[in-house]
C-alpha cells in the first residue's frame, strides 16, 4: 500500500444557513423586496392624498373663518377708535378746564397786585401826612421850648 494520506471527505452541513444561495433564490428575494418597496410606496401615496384632502379641508375652514375674524377685528377697531376719540375729547376738555383755572389764578394774582399797589399809594399819602404832622409838631415844640 502506498503511503498516501487519506483525505477526509467533507460532508456538507445540513444546516440551511450553511447552504449557498442559488441564483433563483437571490431573484426571489429581490422580487420580494421590490414588491415590499412598491407596497410602501403605494401606502405613502395614499397617505399623501389623505393629507392633501385634510389640508384642503383645513384651508377651506380657515377661509371660512377669515371673514368672521376680519369682521371681529374691524368691530374691535371701531370700538377702540370711538373710545380713543372719547378719551381725547375728555382729555382736551380737562386741559381746557385746567387752562381756565390757571387763567383765573392769574386774574386773581393781578387783582391782588392792583390792591397791593393801591395800598402802597394809600400808605404814601398817610406817610406824607404823618411827616407833615410830625414836622408841625416839632416846630411847635421848638417854638414852645425857646426861652423868651
């Protein structure tokens, strides 16, 4: 016998994971993945159409609310405008009243000034009269006190 080494014969594994894939298997997996992608694509398309319909419904609701909001805003603007004009009239009236009171005070001040000037002139007359009286009294006293 020859000294040939006996080679071990490899027996293929019975495990499915260890089996090589055939070309047919790869095509089947590819087809399965393509159909899954198409199904997801169709689902996304249906969701897009649903979203578009909901968005258009929301747009119509917003468009329906727009005139109501515009009317409410214009009503509020008119109310605020009338209140502001009322406040302006009241403020103007208040300032005019304050101005009138100030002018009244100025009038009283000028009246007091006139009375003060009148009192000063009266005081001058009285002082002049008193001076004349004192001078006369001095003359009389000097005349009486002179030795004869």
